[in-house]
């Protein structure tokens, strides 16, 4: 059986036909093919450029996200304070890195942060804003009202709670020391316009404390304190307040505004870490008084007595601000501006009242009442309690301000 095969002539004819068909294809088809190829190339190039642009955009957005996050450091204060307090109570050793010698530079950095936002004229304005009544009220609060509150708590609340007299002595000792420098930064966060007044009040109380603290202790406790070294007091005041604030003001005037604006978010974050360290270390170093050394019920009662002292002093500060405002010390303007000034002065004096230099009281308790640990216990609890108490007030006020910005009225 034979198989038929195509002849060479038919093969040549088929090849010629195929070639002719290919050669006679329309220009539109050729153009379409070229267009498709070009479109494919353009699409690939566009996709590549888009991917590259997206990558560049993401790379550029990373610094912006970081900058934005650092700018909101102060908004993280509520969570940071609560977290630091919890960690200090559960794991006091976590703050072992922060020793007493670190407090002066830490507080100095916070003072520098304040100075970077102040103008030298703001200190004169702090005195002239209300004719000096706010400043006078703050001084009277520090050296007249707080000692009276301290002795009142010692003679009423302490016996009512069934606590020994020594606890009351510790509270009185806390009431006759100067205001806490940490209250300056707390005021800066809660009422920035009144930070200069807070600085003036704490600086004045620190300077007067070298004379009035021993005098009031002798009067109220009939105890002679070791003499204060005026040179040491002046040196501490310069290191913690005067020089850092002056450096901040000088930097603000010497450096370009854009440079300061660029550095501000980073400084806010460092100030947050600084504040958390001060709060946590203060609580951790005195956690034994708060977690029940000598009995958890005793520790809880001491805490209740100490908080009643700081709470009453804060209320007294707020009341003093109300009196100043009624006497025409609202600070000019009217309506919303006047309300803002009343609110700011109230916060400033409440923090000045509620926050004391209890660490100094603790040192004095050790040196004078060393044989009675309950005096030191009250001062130690006060050191931790007043720090957390003050910044919780700041947290509360800032949250109210946030609600006000959202459209709800804040009274």
C-alpha cells in the first residue's frame, strides 16, 4: 500500500502562498502589533515608575510619621504615668538605674524644656498679670496654709485612722518644706501660660525654705532641725531651675525658629521619659511603705492620711485662685479669655499646693527622727503619692481640655 506524499511543486506553491499571504497582511494589523508591543512596554515602565514613586513616598513618609508621633508625646502622659506607677510597685528594681543623684539633672532638663518655650518678659507678666495677687496667694499658700493643713491632718485624720503620732509628725514635716520643682513641669503641661508663675513660686519657696522650714518645724513639732546651708540651697536652686531655664530662653533667642520647631518633638519625647523616670523612681524607692512593710493595713492607712493632706492642699490652692479672681485678678480681657486665666491660675495654685518637696522631708526625717521609722514612712509615702497625684491631676485636666476641643463645654 502506497502512501501519497506531496510533490515538490505543490510544496513550493504552498510556501509561495504562505509568503504571499504574510506579505499582503494589512497595515492596520502591523500597526496594531506595534502598538500592543509599545503599550506593553509603556505599561511595564509606568508600573515600574509607580512602584518606585510609591517606595519613595513611603520612605519620605516615615520621618513624617515619626515626627508626628514624637509631637504627641505629651498626649501619652496618662498611659505613661499609670504604666510607670504599676511597674514601680510590681518591679521596683526596674527603676534601680535612676538614683537620687540623677534627680537634679533630670529636673534641670525639664526646666530647660520650659525655658525653651518662655520669653524673659513672661516672668514680669506673671507678676503683673493680676497685680501680684496670684504670686502673693502662692507664697501664702506655701508657708501659711499648707503648714496649717499639715498640723490639722496630724491632729484629726491621723488619730481618726488609729495611726501613731509619729505618722502625723511625718506629715507635718512634709507641710513645712518648699514646693516641688516637678510642679513646674506639671503646670507647664496643664496651664502653659502660668508656667512662669510656677517657676517663680517654687524658686521663692526654695530660697525662703532655708529660714522658714527650720522655724516652722521648731514651732509645730518642737524639734530643732539641722541648720540649712544657704550656699547649698542657692547652688541647688541654680542647678535645677535658674541656669536650665536661662539656657532654654537663650537657646530660643539664639537659634533659628525652624531649628527649634524641628527639635521640639524630640525634646517632648525626652521630657516624657524624664518625667516617667522621676515618677517611677520616686514610687519604686518608697514602694516598701506602699506595699505593706509592717502590715498592709497600716500602709493603706498611712497612704490615706498622706493623700488627705495633699488633696486638701490642692483644694486650698484652687480656692485661693478663686479668691484672687473674685478680687479682679483674672488677668485682663473678658469672656473666654477671663475664664481661661481663671482656669490656668486655679491649676497652677492647685499643683503648687498639692506637690511638696517631700524628698527633702524624707531626708530630714532620717536625720532627725531616725529612731522612729513611721516618721520616715509618712514622708516616703508622700514622696511617691504627691508625684503621682500631681500628674494624675494633669492627666485629668488635659482629658477635659480634649473633650472641650471636641465641642463639649468644660466647666
